[in-house]
């Protein structure tokens, strides 16, 4: 029933026009929540399509400057064949447009086509090869904006952290106090012996096997006792110097290496099957971090592929987390690439330091990119990644090329698109399916 006095439409009496309402897009978005995502802005690399609407653009350095992120680091997860490798390689390729340099630790030798496209050749590291890198090349230069060089104390600290991490990795256990003291004494002696330039691992091993009387006196012990204190450490590190792994990190850095190239790829495929892969990757990453600090020529993307090999080893995982924390100071955006979410738990027993370090690495990586995963993987790692129940269910059904992006406190569902000419750069499974490449 129409109330008395109400307007009654009829012939020649249409409904009155409702006045238009004017609102900004910001307010309109609040009126229709969850209908679309504003995105992360238009400055940076175009990744692909936001499946909730619009394009998806991402640049860690821009987002850090604008306060969206508190660190520029990223972790990428993806099972084989889901699009992880295609994204990482095309992302590095596209960053070249903005003048970004990229340095890669490549344990499987898969970044050769990308290097060729950038006009450079990978540095192939192999036992007995022609290329040597000194992981103790820690540049005595300060972080951008720090006011100058940090001095010898900072250089010493970084070298001490690295050699201790390598020793822990080689021994498979923590160092005893007397072993750590012997190692520090040897590093001091090697540094003094180097005079100019950086000490080398052979010099550290030699100082452990032939300790100086002055070092023994400083530690209130005898030379023979100091030798015994550091002997196990020396014999393990000796594998990098005179054992089956010699010829890669056992001397001064090979002169003439081009570090000014837009892309530097360290190819470790010759030792990919070695049980010491994590140790070797740490040496390579340490050299790259030192070279980044020496260069200081704009932001750098530093990719550690197959990062599980580092996280699975307590000593080198400690070093990696410490390096992750230096990202902001040196203008580095670290990218760790892993296959499975369960890699975060597989590094150690529940409640172990290894799992804690994995969680710390995630805490220092505000961008997490998650390609399709098996249900069992998600159940174990959902807590570490702060996945909601909806997100945890979602990543088990993602099709190839689609990933869940967690950027700070926000989440996006992104479909990565390859551009014309990029397929040859990213293809890693041509032998299985020619032209398919999206590993």
C-alpha cells in the first residue's frame, strides 16, 4: 500500500531523478571494500597482473624509501615447474631498465642465458679452475651515508664472523671456546702477514698449524697447546685450501675480474653435488657482499639461489642472517630462492637454532613470494610465513605462473607475465619441453 501523500508515478509522471553523489576514489574504495586493490604504485618493475584488478608493479628500493617496507629483502618459494625461476630471471632482466645491478650465486648453472643477454659471461668456479675468489676480501669502506670507512674493527668483525661460520659448517658443530680463540689468533696473524690487501684462507690455516709464540703468550698458554686447540679447525678448513675443494677460494682474488658489469653470475654448478655446497655458496656470497661494499655504485640485487643449502647448515645460516641485516646499510636487496616451504623447518628440529635462524631470515625479508605448494608443505610453514587460513589453502591450488605476494602487511595474488623475447632467457626445462621454460 502506498502511504498517503506519497509520490505516485503514472503517465507523464516518471520517478524523480536522484541527485548525483560525488566522491573521491579513496572514499569510493571504502564504500565498496575488497572490490579492488590499490597496488603498490606505478614506480618500478612491471611483474604482471594483479588478479584482484590492475597491474602489479614492484620495486624494493622505492617501497623502502616510501616507508611501505622496512627492509628490501625478498624470499621466493616455488616447486619445480610453477614459475619461480622464470619470475626471478625476468625480474633481474627488467631491473636493468632502471640501471640496477644484479649479482647471483648460481649453484646449478642456470643463469647463463640471462648473462649472455646482458653481454657478460658467468664466472665459473670449479676445483682447480682459473678463477679464484678470496672470501676475506672485506672492503674497508663505509656504508653509503655512514660518514666514511668503519675502520679496522668493522673489517675484523666481518672476517671473524665469516671464518667462524665456515669452521662451524665444516665441523658440523659449534666451536669450543679454545677453538674460537685459536681461530681469532690465527686470523690476526694472517692479517699481519698479508701486510697489504686481505688475508687468505691458506694464511689462516697456516697460522692455525704453526701458531706464533706471541699469540700463545697472549692467551696464557703454550705453542703446542694452542696448536692442539686449533688443529681440528685447521684440518677442516684445509679442505678448502689443499683438499678436494681447492682452487676456488684458496688465494687472492683473480686479477681483472669485471665487477663493474651490470650482471655478475658466480656459477658453482661444478660442485653442485658436493656435500660442501653450503660452505662454497657462503664463500661466494661473502665475496659478493664484500665486493658490493667496495663498489658502492647504486643499489644491487643479490640473489642466492638454492638457499636451502645455506640454511641447512648452522654456521653459514648464522652468517647469512647477519648479512641480511646489513642490506639497508649497503643498498642491497637480497633475494633467497627456495623450492619448498618445508625447507624452513627441514633445516633443523622443532625449536632448534636453525629453525630460529630461518624465522629470523623471514623477519628480515618483508617480501615473500609463494608459488604453488603441496598441502603438506603449507601445513608445516604457515606459521612462519604468517599465512591466514585462506592464504594457506589458496597456495595449494595456484596454477603455474601465479603467486601469492606478501609485501609488508598486504597480500596480492599476482600472475607473472613473460614479455616478448624473455622466454629464451628464463627457459630451464628446454630438454623436457622445448619452448615451455617456466621452471
